[in-house]
């Protein structure tokens, strides 16, 4: 009836290279993998970082800088 949400393009424990594109209200950096938002604490706009995914939600993920 409503369909299912597309699967997230990231998985818990996996590492990805990404650039921090924006800053969230709480101050976390925001990266995107295939358009999927990943919040990364301790980063700032313009940082090129390796991220490890800690938690995947329906519309976003939370990771940390490796």
C-alpha cells in the first residue's frame, strides 16, 4: 500500500571516504553517500574524511571519523 523505504546505501561497521558538505544544527558535520545523509561529529565543512558507520536509521546514518 505505502511501499517500503529504499535500502540505505551504507551498512553498520563499514568504512567510507566522504567530504563533509554541511553542518547540522547540533554542530555535527554532514556527509552524503549516494545522497544518503550521514552525521559525523567532530568534523567541519570541507573535511575529507574516512567514516565508519555506527548506526543506520531510515533516513540518515550516524558515523565517526576513523
